[in-house]
C-alpha cells in the first residue's frame, strides 16, 4: 500500500493517507474561500478510515461551519486541513496543499464554480466546471 503524508504549517499536526484517493477537485464555494483566505481550495477525498491523524499535542480543533459540516484545523498555526460532512458520510476530505508527498491523481473538476471569486483568473484547464448543487 502506498501512503501519502502531510502536515499543518507549524508541523505539530501530521497525517497520512493510504492511497488510492477517491477524487480530487477545486472548490470555489464561499465557505472555503473564507475558511482558507483564498479564492479556491483543492480537496482530496478519502474514506475516513484511510486517513490517520497524528496529533500528540492535541492541536486538532473542529469547527462546525454549517449544520452537519465541520472543518478541522490546527489550533496552534490555524491551518485548515480537513473537512467532513453528513453530505458525504464516511469520507474525510484533506486539503491538497498540505500534502508533502505525491498523490495518485490530479484534480478532476471545479465545483461550486458559480461562486468563483471574480478577482481570481482561472486558466482554461479543460476540467468540468460544476455549479453548486441545487437545494431541491
């Protein structure tokens, strides 16, 4: 089994993920923009059991950003690393830029593109650009 590893900015919170991943996507939702202070965040999806979090100093803090959705961050340096939601039960999403080692795939699509930050230019990378899912 191949494993990919990573950490937060200060290095106190480390993780490893057993490959293969499920997917990789660029998220343009306004919540990711605000949580990361960036126009887009690239996430990698895993089954939760594939990710091991090494947190000997108890730095991991979970914040409920919307009902049923939580973002995991390091309480020392503030790096947001993880996302979990009742919308994707059994999955843990990990921020791509926090990995130190190569992964098994490249991004496959853009999601929530209808809320794309207008000040952020994006190249025509050929990937599908999906809007936010309709709420019903």
